[in-house]
C-alpha cells in the first residue's frame, strides 16, 4: 500500500507539474490607451494562431500559452511589462505596436541576455518597422517578421512608376521614428523611381494627439497636391482619412496601413479608386491560402484578419522549434536565422545578416465590392462596410524590396 501511495503521490506531482509544461509567450503590446484597438486585434490574432498550433500538438509536444501584459504603448511601461515577463519565467516576448517601444525592448532584451547568457529571452517583433531595428540597432535576439519602412516605401515607389497621373505628393506622418523614416525614405526613393514627381509638403504631427486633421488637409489643398503618402496608423490614420473625406478633397492616398484601423470605415465610397495600400496580405489577393483562417478568425472575433505577419511569425516559430528539436530560445533563434519558408503568400526568408524577413508584398486599391457592382475579385468587403473592399493591383516578390543592411551582428 505504501508503494502505491508513493506512486500516486509522484504521479500527482508530475501531473501538477505538467500544467506548467507549456511554451509561454508574453505579448507586450498596448491594449489600453488611444491605440488599444490595434493591440487587441494583435492579441486576438496571436491567440488564433496559438489555438491552431496547439490543435496540431503544440511546439515539440508542449502547448503554447499567450500571456498578455499591457505595455500601454509606452517605452517605459513596456520595459516594466518586460520585467514582469522575466519575473514570471517567460522566455519569449512579442510586440509590434510602436517602433519606439520596439527599440526600447530590443535594447533591453540584448542587455538582459548579456547578463543572463544561460537563460536568454527571445524577442519576436511582429509589426514594428523602424529601419534601425535591423540596421544600426540590430541584435541577435531580435527577429522582425514585417518588412521595414524603407522596404514598404520602395514598393510604393515601384507602384508609382505604374501610375503616371501622380505628380505632386504631400507627406503626412507621425512625429516619431516610424513617421520620420517614412518621410525620409519617400524623399530618397521617389526621386530615384519617379524624378518627375514633386514633393510639395512634408508634415510631421504629434503622435496620437491630433483630434482634427482639417488644418493638415487644408495645407494639402493649398499645395495643389494630387496625392498624400502616409505611414500613419490607428486613430491617426482614420482621422486623417476622415478629414480628407469631409473636405471633399480629390486626392489619392498611398498608405502602409490604409486597409485597417478604421480607415475603410471612415472613407467608405469616397475612397473608391483613391485609397491605396501596400501590405503583406489582403483579403482578396489571388491564390489566397489564408482565406479559411481569415474567415474563421472573422467568425470567431467579429473583426477582419489584418496582421497576417503574425500568422507567418508563428508558423516560422513552430518550424524553427521543430527543426531545432528544442524549445530553448537560443536553439530556436539559430534555427530561424537564414530560414527559408513557404508562407501563405509565397516564398519568405529570414535574412541571417540582420534578422529581417524578406517576403512578397502587394499593392491594392479600394473598390466597390463585387456584390455592389465592383470587380469580381473584390468578394470580401473591408471592416464590415458591406460596400467597399480592396482589389489587388500588383504582387512584388521579396527581391524587389530587399535592400542592403548596415547591421553588424554580434552572435553569442
């Protein structure tokens, strides 16, 4: 009897311990404040991917667990959130909502790992696209799964080659790293691709603080611009688009985030043939291998799939762990370096030199949905509007946007 009780006790301890045999990943995006809707959508996309991977048996037999710690969109608050994750024994973090936060986290992870080489942290950056993160500020423990600012502006510039009607471009961007780099990249790349284009305005506005963009739109009109190029996102984008609509200003908008965050809802029919976006995925792309995942996501959460890069990130994370036969952060990092992967949108590669993903991008234009007399391929609407969606213009393979890096990576 004593033997059986001993076995039962050991089994009970083992079973109790097995509840912790999970791969925990902490999401540090802001889920409160002015951009809470973005962080919440990212959280739901992560959870949908965790559920899909867990249904396949998890990561090397261990289930994924998402731990959300609100970074509040602030670098300092996000550093506090990172400390909480470390204190909980979490070895993987993910974030992408704000490049300013990403820069702080990348630096903090690098310094922490220098002090704690036997228990390193791995940072999976799903959406923060500051150029410097995979250039001057690159580090081994940071991997980015979204093309950087310059890569996206490069694709916009290539698209403008195909649209000779664009003559006068006005730049409007948020006044922090991302917006500043969109502005700088546009001023560098547009003259190379379209030397006839004039940049007739260049405004940087306070991040997350402007409630009415009518004064900026008035400046666009006064400059006789026919096009706005913006890297704005969240409320800063939807309010800008709304101001353009309210002013009845006949301009095209070339955007990085124009297919989400309230922009389609704000512009609706007024954006037809005018609102354009460069993205890593869109609901109406040809040969859409994420269509079922997107449909299931929308049915479950009542919102559209936007952060396709999170799907690619988690698929590659799963593949790297399988290749490494380990759930250790360093082993997974080494497997991710240089990984070539067939993503839902085409061939992708995690460049070893700087840990910047290379993958196809698409340009799209807002149109009426097929159900409302628009092109047949615009079968999916945007943001539940029921009347507008995006038609794919072009697919640009990864090599088109692959630009040199200045990264001088130090490996452990």
